[in-house]
C-alpha cells in the first residue's frame, strides 16, 4: 500500500463508516452502492473530477469499502482513498460511453465476487450520477438481488459535522470573505462582469490565511437590475451599471467543504423599496439566527424569518436555506434538511446550513445570506464575519457609453432603435414588486 496524505484522521473515517452501517442495518440492507461523489469522498477520501462516468463505493457490513470506477480513475483512487490498494477496482475503457455494453455489467460481476448476488443492495436512485439506464442494467444483471432505493442514506449521516470538518468549513469561510471583499472593491459602473469574476476566481483559488482554495460546486452567480429577478444567472461580458443592484452568490471552498456567502452591491442611491426590503431581510436574518438553536427545528428558523418579512409586507414562499458541507458539482447543498416551515428536523450541535433568505422581485433582487453553525448553547454562529447589509457604493458614476456622448457624431436614437429619452437600460425598481413563487 502506497503512502498517502489523507485530509482526515483514520478515526474520522471509521466514525463515518460506523454511522453508515448503523443506517444500513436499520434499513435492512446488506450493502449500499454509493454514487454521489460527495458521499464517496466523505466515506473514503476519494477526490477526482471523474463523476461524468459511472463510479461508486460499495459499502458492506463487515469489510472495508470498495472503490469502483473507470480504470484510469482507479489511479486517482489509489492515491486518495484510505483503503488498501486491493479495495480499488477499475473497469475497462471499452465500457465508457459504449452502445454495446454498460459499466453496470462490470459492477454486477464485482458485487457477485463479494457474495452479494442475492443480497439486498441499496442504490441512490434520486441522484445526479445514477441514471435510469444504469439502474435497468444493474437490476437486469443481478436478477436474484433485491436492489432498493437508498437515496440520502449516507447524506443524512453527514448532517452533524465533526470537529475536523468544522475546521475545514471555517477555512472555507475565510476564503468566502476574501472573495466578497474583492467583489466589493472591484464592482463599479463600466467594469465588465467577466473581469470581476476572473478576479473572484483568482481569490477563490488563492485561498486565505495560508490555506489554498478548491473549486466550488456552483459557479458565481451575479445578475443585475431586472435580471436579478432570476436567481440563478451567471455572468457575461456586459458592464455593471449605475442605479442597479447586483447580488453575488459565491462560496469559498476548502477540500470540498463550502461556506456559501451572498451579498448585494448597489451602485448609486438605492430606492426606498429596496432599502425597506433590506431592513426586513436583516431583521429576518437576526430573528432566524436567534431561532437556530439546538433543540429547535429547521422550520423554526424559517418561521422566524417569515414573521419579520410579513411585518414589512413581504410574503416569501419556499425554503430559505439548506444543509451544507462537503459537495461536488452541480450543487453545494447536502440535499437533506431544508429551512422551511414544514421541515421539523430537530437542530443538533454541529449542523451547518446556508441561511439564504433571497428576495427575487419583478425587476430587482436582493441576497444577504449567512453560513451558520448550530452550537451547543445559544444562537447559531455565522461562519463568515462581514457586515450584514447591502453594500452601497453611492458615489460611483457610470462610464459614458458611445450613444450617451453628444456632438455632431452622436448616433441618433432612431438608428439605435430607441425611443427619445430611452438610453437602452431597463427601468428603475418598480413600486409593485413581484413576490417570490
């Protein structure tokens, strides 16, 4: 077995495996085949950009897990998992994207080698990485096995973070702060969005406090003005404009652990409706943080937020946060606990969430969020430490665009296809905001 530098102690991996086996026993499963790369990494330490092909970890009751995947990626597994080399199995490249055979045929042989051809095997059916074709081929190749849905079985074991994991999340939070600080410094009228994002990527990868930065599971999102009614738009080459709010949704990441952090920047003087919404969101955040105590429920956080928003005349529907931790693309959430009134999951010390009360109105959006840690006593701790407010750059002035410049060479409004007095920008914030659906 080759020498390895693992991100966590062997005792930490043993703890995770024990928790998973207890859950397997409760579900009556002999084995689980884990395909979510976040769960694979959590159980074994495996880290590689290989989740675009079929791969997974086989967990049984009485032996070390087996990593299984593409043969070329087995080399990465040999260098990153804690198990012995003989617990890494690779399939031939002829299975990759073939119309004649499927990797699950190879997996069925591996499961049979482990004596699982007649076992109850759990698979993650509601998962980005386990396809309908994979399930059909696997069940067809194991006619005597009971292949059952075990979606989120491992995810739920990750809900309470260990002390070792919290160290990584704090490091990710320092990176989040560095990214947001850079965004605040660089965002100005006339600056292209892609230029600001390029520097944000630089900050993310350089890291903070001597710790390098990993790639986040979601790319930066930063819609402006009326586009901010849509919460999941990324960037383009357009310039930031005065008179608009832009929210920035980012996350620092350290060894796959995330600390999402969102702030809104307004260039110019914010209108009253956005200022009122800002005050309501901040009050809701404060109330939610106070409700985020061990022994309360996830729903209590959402209800505390919603009460403050309602006092300001804002009806917000949908969840306002989710569990976070170790993640791979395309999502940095853990896909377990949601912060919404109907989720009555009891909060426990060590749970971590992105408390995310975004408002997406008809022609503007506002995000001020916190990544939080449930403590033994008292309200939740915020992992990041930056002012809880909308950042206003009131004296920023827009760079003139060609058709704003007067003189004999000015292009006429008629040629530009504009009505007189229309400068081509979307209008100011409406007095009639559209509530979130």
